[in-house]
C-alpha cells in the first residue's frame, strides 16, 4: 500500500516507519476486515434463519396452520437455500460461467420465493379479510419475479464481479427494497 507524504494513504496516520500502516483496525487491508464482518453477519443470519425455519416447519406439521408454514418455509428458502446457492454462484471460478449463473439464478429465485411467503404470512395473519392485502401479495410476488429475472439477465453476460456489480446494482436495490417492505408491512 503506497504512502503519501504525511502518512498512510488509507488511514492518514503519520508513520514512523517506511512501510504501510498495518494497524488492523484502521490500516492494512480495510476490505478484509469489512468482508470478515459481513461474512459473520451473513453466516449468523443464515444459521438463525434455518434454525427458526425448521422449528416453525415442525410446528406447522403439528398444527397444520398456514402461518407457521409460510414463515418457516420462507426462512428456509431465504436463509437455508437462496443465499447459499446465490453465493456459490459467485465464488471465484464460477463467476461468469453457465454453472455460476445457474446457481446464482436459483439462489435469487429461492430467496425471492421465500420473501413472497413472508408477504403471504402477513396477509393471512394480520389482514385476512382485506382484499387489498391479497393484492399486495400478488403485486409483491410479481415484482419479486421481475426482479429475479432482471438480476439474472443483467449478470449472465458478464465475466467478472467488477463487471457484474454495476449491471446488477439496480436490480439488487429493487430486491432489497421489496424485501424490506415485506418486513415493514409485517411490523406495521
């Protein structure tokens, strides 16, 4: 990492030595620390989602109720299948390949199906008699399907992550927004 006059190029610290800053909190490779923290968060979300999803599916098996089935299956689709497949499709060696694109598309599709189940849960539990709420579920499912198709199409022609990310950013933002709205609606 090059230094500029007066300090480390990344953290700006004045250094008494000629090599780059190696303080793990402010210097060195900032991206590695951020990526590690992000990985811990994603793994924790996946583990908790799978554990809760399995418990709810077990409960749904006993009660035969739709709400437990929707949330349990939704969490498993998002956390247990969707994210792992999508991530697997974007690991080094698979980016830009037919297999990588297929895994990514499958993962995004499964995750979006899980989010559609969260919308269904909210409708059936909190607004069971409201026709407009059924319409929200249908519109959300259609939006998620379009967003899935869009992100898969946008990323399938690219050959590297730096090439893929700008192409998929609008679709990823749309998926995140539709997902956030699902949980906001549940909490409203």
